[in-house]
C-alpha cells in the first residue's frame, strides 16, 4: 500500500512532527516510565488509517512497539492540541496550490456510521434499529475533494449539520469562492434556505421532496 511505503511515510512524518506540541517529560525523582516516541505512535495511527483495521491489529502490524491504548491516548492529545486540524488545513491548501480546487459546483451530504462502543458524541441510529452511531456531513468540490465537514450523533438530521459544515469551509476561506451548491431532497426546507441566505449562498440546487 503506497501510503505505508517508508519514502511516503517519512515525508508525511516530517510535516506532522513540526506540528506536535512540545512536552516536558522531566520527573523530579526520575522514576517514571519513559514516554513512548511520537514516531512509533504515528506509525500505528497510519497503519490503522490506511488499512481500516482495529487498533489492536495496527499495534501487532507495527511489531508491538507501542500499545494500542497508548496510541489512542496520544491521538486524543494531538486532537486537543489541534494537530489534526492543522494537517487537514495544510493538505487542502497544498492541493489547491498545486492542483487547484474546482468550486464552480460543490456538493454537500451526510452519511451514517456505526459506533458500537458509543460515546458522548454518538446518538441512536434511526436506520439501524437504534444502534449507536455517528453522522458525518461533508462538503466537496467538483472533483470530490473534501473542503469542509462536521460530525454529530447519528440521529441528527442532515439539514441541521448544513450550517456547521459550511462554516468549517468558511474557516478555510473557501465559502465565498463557491458558485453553486448541490443538495439532495433531505435539505428541501425553509430552514435550509435561511441558512444558505445567511451565508450569502443564493445559487443552490436542491432536489424537491416527493
């Protein structure tokens, strides 16, 4: 898998390492366990993202250099520090600079995903016997490149996630460049029209409800 080739992973790591928060591991008695390296944790994260395997399998595939529990804790630490947001912003900006985003036509929609272990951010999935799950709302350019997204519980209506998804793209300075936005019939409501108008997005194509 190309993403796991050392020549690719090493380049990605160089960019990510510069974004990581500094941490003082000095202990007054010098008796605490040594902190696992960020690079080892990154390798496990990369394997899981590229293969979609479990955390336990990712740990095994990386030679058990660091436990899956430690990796997940490090992931949460990086999320809180805004590392992943910075990575996403840099990736989108680089793509726009090198290839170019096509914002003449954009599409926005939501998708449901199971969340067996639950959590505060999940909700009952209305299409799966009320099992716990989460919803991902995403805005893409004409080529399908993500430029804005939002997540919430699975029981949230797509139209409710419209505003935070658009605002996420606005935070990257991309909203004003959109010419036409395409939405399915789930967004056919006065609330949607109001949210679009508040963001000066008058040119919208919304499928009509049957």
